[in-house]
C-alpha cells in the first residue's frame, strides 16, 4: 500500500503517528512530505498534489 504522510504542523501528537508510520514502512511504501517549509514553490506544490493522487492513504500530521 502507498501511504503518504503530510506534515502540516497542525497536530500536537504528530510524533506518535510518525513513529507508527515508521513501523509500517517495513510492509508498506511510506512517503513523507513536509508542507511547513516556507520556501515551497509552485513546482513543489505540483509534486505534493502528484504524491496525494498516487497514494492509497493520506495521513495528515
């Protein structure tokens, strides 16, 4: 399964979710995208959208 973790900085317990996703990486493909960067360009956002569309599950942290 393709899992995408979107790091948004909105959730106070994101470290717990991140730890659980690391464990899942042994059996699933887990990608992490950090959207909190202030230097994101339009092309970066295009890549974020492509990652979302390619994922089976999107987890926001």
